[in-house]
C-alpha cells in the first residue's frame, strides 16, 4: 500500500481520527497535487494549480495533531473537488 493510500485510509476511517498530524496532512495534500503557501503567522493555504482548488488552514501549535473538525473539512473539500471517493 502506498503512502498516499495509507494516509487516505487513515483520513477516511469510519471514526474521525484524533491523531491525524499536520505533517501527515502536508504529505497527503502534496501527493494530491497541492502546494503549501505560507501566510502570516500560522495561517496556511493549500493550493492545487491544476484544479484551482484552495483549502485554508491553521497550522496547529504547539500540538501536532489537527482538530477533528478540520479533518472533516479536509474530507469534504477533497470530495467536492473529486479527489476522494468514499
């Protein structure tokens, strides 16, 4: 199983994962064709130039895990842009 498949499986598990990290999110989004654009402070933007899709994010600190509500937003974003088939 590829890294992309492993991360997608973890992201889309039946119960929203509490331990999905910022590092895993950056890796997955990169594998899906997104570039990370740094803004001021901890605001970040994932941008996919081929689909023109953009996802605004807040990099968590000091913890490494992203909040459960944001995991759900990522899944919704990927579904809406045809990058996730559940």
